[in-house]
């Protein structure tokens, strides 16, 4: 084989290989749009507003790693201050149909402060407070003005003067 033909053949092979390497690679799929569903309370509690009972399950993340056991509507750990800790938090909330909503990521300070969540005053004849797990905290003839309970989610069962029973979820 002559030298010119061999050189032309090598150039053709290299050009073909080069074109194959430059083939376009598909871009990664877009990141799902995040939703502003997380709020902060005090300096140690993050929670999802689920007033319309849209979500049935939760998984909280810190720095994109699932937090073991953090599967409630709120993220609270006794004695851990979230404010100023520098970590990035988000939650994946699941609906009854299995579809999921991913919250926007942020440091504690980045999330909106919640409005006061404690219920307003009514003419109450009986007030019973339960933990979110259903453990009874106490029972009163009227709703107490102040309670000394750990921060967390609670449920009031309130009976008014007409005997009507209502339930209200609160954060303390």
C-alpha cells in the first residue's frame, strides 16, 4: 500500500471516530418544580401547611439526605435548634393517590414564618388536648390561656355550649 493511500485511510478513520465522540448526549431531565409548602415556627420547627388534608405522608431531608424517622407533617427534634444551623432542608409530601410534591429547599431562615396557629376563643364547655399520636394530655372546662407542653403538633377536641364537637390541629 502506498504511503498517501495509508495516510488518507488513517485520516478517514480518525475523522469518523471523532464525529462519533462528538455525538450529542441528551441533557438531564429538568428538576421538578418545587412548591412553597414549608413554614417555620419558633427557632426549631419546620412544618407543611396541610390544612386541606392534601398530604398523607412526608419525608424530610437535610442537605439532600433523608432524615431517618422524619416522616411527620413537621420536623422537630427535642433540643435541636434549626435556626442558624446552616443546613438545607426540604420535604417530599405524598398525596393519597401516590403523587408527590417536593418543597423548595432552604435554610431555616429562608422559609416563611407562620401566622399564629393557635385557635381563637369560643364558648367552650369542654376542651381535651391530644398529641398527634392520640395520647391524651389533659382535659379542661375551658381552653387554657397558656400551656406548658413541648413544641409540636396537637389536636384539640372542643365541645361548645350547644354540645357540638369540633377538632382543631395546633402547633405549640
